[in-house]
C-alpha cells in the first residue's frame, strides 16, 4: 500500500522531541509527551513500569500497544528516551532538510530520530484507517548509562516475540549481530611513602598497574574482540608514592569463550604483576582486587529468522536494498535478545551522535517511516 508521509508533521515532531530535555535519569518530560500523544491517537494499552526504583530515573519504561486488525504476528519497535550530555536546553536549527543543534548541545537524534517516525507511523495508520498487525512500542530509560532501563524492564505484558530497536547511524541498514561485554573494575593497592625522603619504603600502585598493562593487548584483539581501559583514578600528591589506583575497563567479543578468556587474562596478568613485585617486607606486598560485571549478552540473528525475513521483505516491497551488518557496540537490543525476544537494530539516519556536531536529514526519517509502515502492514 502506498502512503504519503507528512514530512512537515514528522519534522515538527522531531524538533519538539529534541527540545524536550531528557538526559539519562531525567526522561520524564519525554515520557509524559509520549503518554499524551499515544493516548490521543487511541492506543489500546499504555503502561509505565516500576523500573525507576532500580535505575534512579524520574520515570519508568513505557509499553504502548496498538491492537492489530490482521492475523500477522505482532511486532514491537523500541527506542530509548534518554540522551547523553550536553543534552539540556537543546535548541534545534533547521537548514532545509538538515537538523542540527545551536552548537553547544547535542541534537538528540540518538534516539529521537527513532521516536518521531514511530509517532508518524501510528498517526498515519489511524488517519488512513489502515489495516495492520498488532504493534507494541517500547520506550526505555537510561540506555546511555548502561542499558539500565532495558535491564530492569518488565517484559511480561509484551505479546510480540520479535521486533526492532531503532538506534543506529546510517539508513537502510539492519544490525543482526553485536558483541557481549564485560565491565571490570580493577583496584591496585601498594604502599604510600614520601617520594623524596624515603621512596624505598613505598610500593607504587601505578607502577604495578603499568607492569600489567604493558603485558596486555588492548584495542582490537582479534576480528571478534576488543578491550579497553577507559578510566584511571589514583594518587594524592606528587611527593607521595601512590598507594591506590582504580581502573575501569571493558572487554567485548562476539564469542562468549573469547570474552571469558580475555577477561581472565586481564585478571591473571594484574594479579601476577602484584605477586611478582620485588619487596623485602612481605607486609608491603601489593595486591589487586578485580570485579567483573556481565554488561550485556551477545546478539546474532540469521537471515532465516522471522525478524530478518520481515524487514528484508519490507525493503524489497519498497525497492530498497537492506544491508545486514555485524556491529561492535551494545544496545538495548542485546538485552531484548537475551530475554528471548528476537530483535534486530534498524538504522535511523542519526549522524555524528554524542557530539555537538550531530545532524539528521529529514529524508532519512521519512525513509525510516516508510519502512516501519511497510513492516506494520505486511
């Protein structure tokens, strides 16, 4: 079925969403807007869960259902409501079809370039009285700070068993694979002493950590795996041997065996550096505490999965070539797949995200809306 997207309505919806500040844990303005909008569109089910007690957000996640008029399997579309900082007080600038911020904040296309097309989708279905499958919309909090909303989400009300997270750069791109990740905190403990008077009495936590770090490989480990140490904190003064260094890092891999092996290698290397450190007094032996947290599971879909067949079929009907991609990042989709909900990621056109140079092309949002409409009416 051919449908004409209301470009200016879609554009205004996007601007309105972007100018509703929603940095992580402060998503309530967007949640209220979505409740009001979908209520006015006649949604059959609107529920806010109690995840806020776990995430620390002002609000919970939302599930919104629009009952279908066909026998096609229900589908869900998911976006996150939060943005990174600087994301407060966004003012959108429009130049033709291109949206940017005024330059001292992000724009918010991650992930409002997914939310706006969903509002346009449901509006089109309602005003044209179009037959469609049951559609469920998931809007999560705190995605940008560890996928916390998705992790605390109550999935029991969902009827759909497959769906799409709208959350990636590019267009006509579908992500079918993403790695699992472990987060880690490493605390290296040495012995403090005066660096100028009696440095021999101290054991530098920095140097113990350096010994371990120089034996490890970071960045791209192999074609499936990466590792990084992103935060280090320690030391109190230039004239004191540092007795503590805290490091935070991560390991990612598409292989669960490799994820476990590389994580273990980091732990072993740090502990061996401490155990082998030369000391005359064993009471000054450095030590290492290492804590590992499973951040999110891997996701991998095949072209035979209904979720992929459906989007490829929609692309074919629109005369577009949909590219299937393996990605290196994690998102709410990893969590959904971990709960048995087959989820692919559809690109929304967002560009230069997480920067003040972020931009979005209206034509990409129109293209996305057409794809969502076709999926919904198959």
